C-alpha cells in the first residue's frame, strides 16, 4: 500500500473515543490526532493531573473534538468497573494503549496479579468487556489493542500469568504483549462468528522514544535506567509521532482482525504495514484458552448471541 500517515485519518466528527494511557507518549499523540479530526476523546488515565495537562495541550491545538479526562487504573479491577459504570454514551472507538514495561522485580496489582499481565492484558480485557454495551450502541464500533514486537518473546505459558517463582522482566513483558495480540484476534473471531458489527484490530509502535523506559513502574525504577535510559532511547529511535502511526492506522483504517506496525529494520521503524505474528500469536487454541482464563480471573464474561447478530457482555 502507499505510505499511510495520520493526515489520512477520515473526518471523525460526532464519534466518541476512549484512549487509555493518553497523558503522554504515543497515547497522547493518538488522542490529539483523533481530536484533530473531530472525535470527542476521553483520556483514560491513572494520573488525572497529568491527564488534565495533556488535555489542555490538545485543546490549545484547536482540535475540532472535545477532550475530557477520566480516572482509570488498569491495575485495579475495581477502577476498571467504576470507569465503565461512568460511561453512558455510545462509544465508537476504544484504544487499549496503556501499559507497564519490564519492572525489574516481581510486583502485583491490587488484585494479586503480576503487574504486567494484570495491567497490560487483564485490565484491558475487563475494560473492553465492561464497555461492550456502549460499544454496541455505536454504528460501527472498533477496538484497537496495542501489542509489541516483544510479543515474540511470549510463549505457551502466557495463560499462567507470570508467576512469582519464575519471574523474568523481559519474558513477562513479552507474554503480556502476546496476550494483547491473542486477545485482539480472538475478539475479532468471536465478534465475526456472532455476526457482530464490532471490529477488532491490533498494532505495535515499533521501538519509540517515549517515557515508558523511564517509568517508575518499569525499568525506570532502577536509578541508572531512569536517568540514562530515556536519553539513549531518544538518541536512537523515532519519537512518539512516528510510533503512534501504526496504532492510528489500526484504529481508523485497517482491515478487521489485522495486525499493523512499522515495516522497516526489524519492524522497529518505517512505513506502516502488516506486522509479523509469532507462531504462538497464530495459535487459535491458545487464544481460546487465554480468553477462558481471563474470564475466570476478572469475572467479566463475553457472551455472543449469533441469532440476534449482536455481541453482548454479561458482567459478573
């Protein structure tokens, strides 16, 4: 395909979008680009003070859509439930963007899940399920989930949820991003089988110079990494503007069920196009097992009614 850029995003006036982790990095770029094309965007963030500062920055650009800030902590199933309960309007687009990367030591969410698996995957699995009524009230709803080239480090143990006894930061992160990709694809398969109008896509940003490396929830908790990691990443890799392109493409233009990313130099950068899936990411049996396990852990079940041609969420 010809090189795609954010300038090709269609008019989104009247559409409503939720972007998780939209206070900085590629999430902020995504939210700004969607609002620029007329979408009403909700910045779903853990730090609402930072979120409000991001919202002011977007508004100053003269964006055509409105920008609101809502508290959401994906490491808390209670926070996910409360966020969803506050959403009453139809939702056209959900971008599952937020994430935690490679905490050097084992950490848990407030619900007792390993932090990366519990935040990156289970938080978004529950959020999507709890927002299904709002999504299905829209004319052409879409869910876009952000994975990573690190999903290649994930394996068949993804359903184990990164146990403390065998915790390794890089492997655990890879499994959580494999879980993101398996979830996006399984959501597409289940929605399509039910005859639903819901579209599910996935994307990865390549390697991008954002504050994820320096985050205190990840490798940034180590003083040397926090101080130097960000400078090194900025010197070597593209910024958030380029990193957001593949996600914006997946959120506004990509084919249902697709996985998009940069296509140059090991998928670390370059024009947007189809991204490579690992053999585990193509395993539909593993995707089904992960889905069932995620329902058990979160208490959020997705029920499809093919006869009605709709996708419905039964929330425990």
